[in-house]
C-alpha cells in the first residue's frame, strides 16, 4: 500500500498539480496586492475619493459600557468589501486569461493528423473483389 501511495504521489499529474497550487497562491498574492494597492486607489479617486473597503450597512450598532469597553460588537453587512472582492475576481480572471493566452502562443502548433486509411467498407469491397478473381 505504501508503494502504491508513493507511485501515486510521484506521478506527473500530482506533482504538476502541487506546482500549480503553489504558483496560483503566489500569483494570487501578487494580484491581491495589485488590486488593493494600485487599482482600488484609482477607482476611489475616480469615484470621488470613496474607499469601498469601509462601506457597510450597519444592522446593530456596537454597545459600549461606561468605561468605554465594547460589550457587544457592531453587526454590519460589509458590502464594500464584497465590491472589492468582485473587482479582484475580474482582475484575476483577466490576468489568468493573459497568462493562458501567452502560454498557448508558446506551444507548438499541432501537427496535422495522419491521413485516414480506407474505411472498413472499402477494405471489405477490396477483399470481395479479390475473392471474385
């Protein structure tokens, strides 16, 4: 059983999948940094200085006691953060599209398939004609 597991882990598909997951995590970090540090400030600038990350709909206000300690935290729908996530998704999709497109350009064009031989009916007809002779 251990040998089967070793064979499974060492197959190309598992190793390639592991590399893909690690690369996706790294690319995700880069794209998140790009979105949060470059794109969102530009979007905020063109939307009148609005920062989507802070936008929320408060359901219940935070309850603070006389000493200033929060006894019950605020309950809010963070819709601005969701907008940031959607923008992030669109940018990740665009980046992945460009990466796959560039990768596909580097691949060799598929060679034309070998010409198909005669069909079964053609072979049977040829055999029939030979037998008639």
